[in-house]
C-alpha cells in the first residue's frame, strides 16, 4: 500500500493532468465492466460495453505511461501541449465509442449514414494526429542525453514509442477494410474479453501487442535488459513476434 501511494504521488507530481484524466478513464472502464454484467445490449454478438471498457482501460494505461515517461524530457511546453492534446483526442474518441455502444451501434467502421461515417473519419484523423505527436515525443527521447537515466531504460522508452507508433498506424489497415477480421465477419466467435477471432485472422492482435510496447519495453529495459545491446535485441525479437501475428492475420489465419 505504501509503495502504491508513493507511485500515485510521484505520478501526480510528474503530470497531474494525465494522472487525473487517466484515473477518470480507469473508473470509466470499471463502470463499463459493471455494465457488461448488468445490460443485454449487444454489438457484433458481444455485450456492447466490452469495447468501450477496453478503450477506457487502454487510454488509462497510455495516460499514466506518458505521464511517467515525459518528465525525463524536462520540457514543460512539450509536456503540457501533448498532455492537453491527449485529453482532447481521447475524450472525443471515448465519447463517440461509448455513445454508439450504448445505442447498440458500431463506432469504428460504421458508414451506414453520413453522421456515423463522419464521426468514424474524425476519430481516425484525431488519433493519427495524436500518434504523430507521440512520434515527436519519441524523437525527443532520441535527442535526450541524460547520463542519470539507465541506458536500457532509455532505449526501452525509445523503441517502445517507435513500435507503439508503427502498430498504432496498423489500425489504418482495419479502417481500409472496414473490419478487423480477415477471412470472416467481425461478429464471429472470439476469445473472452479481448474477443480475438477463434476461426479467422484478426488484425487487433498485432495492434494490441504493438501499442503496449509502450509499457513493456521500458519495463524490460529498466528491470531485465539493462544494457543497450540486450534491450535492442529483445525489442527486435518482440517486433518480429508482433509482425508475425500481423502477417498471420492478413493471411486470414487464426493465431492458434
């Protein structure tokens, strides 16, 4: 408990805006989790609130991760502007996703009328802008010369952001296909919670594994692969693994 409270205190000191916004998203995810057990509304043959739940928790982890990392840049202008953009973009995304789910409709890939099509397009534009801004943050870490920062941790941050950006833009493949399943319909049976297809290729697997490089690689660089060479080797292996899941999905093959 003491360690957890210390972590929360550190996070508020590092970036109070992303800390509090991330906390709001966490509780949003908890509310959606409760709604999955108390409502019967469905989208694509699963409870409608599963998707917003996953997005709320994902945004929560993104906010707290960036809040923790960006303090190392020691540039308030960059940090504050990026943090504000995160709140604006993610609020728009989460509002649309939750509103559509509550009404039993798709949020992504929904082009059934001009309003839903426009919202889908705007979500894609907004998240692309934020992803490019995250890439800019990554470049700042490549420029960073901080002897006090462990080298494995620094390279974990750098490579984590790069993979995050690459596999965030993989979402564009799904957008172009207007679905995430290859070889079947999005409504086919999937594994619990994540709902990755049990029968066909699913582009969300690589997307999920890739964007969470943002958390995984810095942690690996800080705790396990503390040398530059070792974290680069691990990151390369992980990138190949995620790329394999993408290629498998594009062929319409189930992962297992």
